[in-house]
């Protein structure tokens, strides 16, 4: 049975989901695609993976050294898994673009377009831990964050990202 729990955070209430062993979801309150992939009965639970995620998140928001990530098991296609793996490789305090991720996938022999990459990034089921907030538009636009641009900006600033050249778009699909 899948289990869920909630945690308070500086970006609002977080909902975590687990298959009992690994984290399969972490959503910000009000996030697009909230709970995508969860079906069936979920029970509120106190699991070791939830405690590990809470320790990691507390350290992250306090800007303390991070412990190892809890076990992650996001559910998605081969393509989405490949994109999410690349997201895990983006260092804290830095950003990359949808185009750069596309080129990296293509160099690995995986057909990709920036639009397909954007779709996979936007459907990342484990926010913050799989850092989709570190992906920006080619011109520095802070677009494309299912949790909202203001939360994306907050997370990037929390990580000490150089915000020079990054901007909030006047209009877009993920504002």
C-alpha cells in the first residue's frame, strides 16, 4: 500500500508519498500535477523513508550540509527517468537549460527535444529532492516550475544561485 505524510516547509506544506521503502512523490501545496501517479488507498504513515526525507529537507532549508538522499523511486517512462537522472546531476547553486539537457540526452543516444524535456521536468514527481527548479529557459527565464515561479526563485536563492540574468517571465505556461 502506498503511504503519505505531510511536512511544513518554508515553501508551504509538502506532501510525501512512499511505496513503503522509497519516496515516490514529493509535491508542494498547490503544485500542478499534484499527486500524479498516486491511486488506490493511501494511509498516513511514519516510515523510515519519510523520516530520512524530513532530515534531508530540514538540512536543505537550514542551509546545512546535506545527508544522503533518501531512497527515490519516481515512476515514469524511460525518457522521463533519463531526464530526472540528469536533474540529480545539477549541482546546488547552479542552473542549466532545457536545451542543455536535450543536448546531453542526445549525446547519450536518447532522442529528445526541448519541449519533451520540458514535459518531463514539469512532471517530476519528487520536487526539491530531484531539483527540477534548477532548469531555466535559454534566455534565463524562470519558467517551467510546476510549483510556481515564486517558489522556484525562493529555492534558487536559498541555494545561493547567482540570479544575474535570470528573470520572471511576463507570461508563460508555468506561472
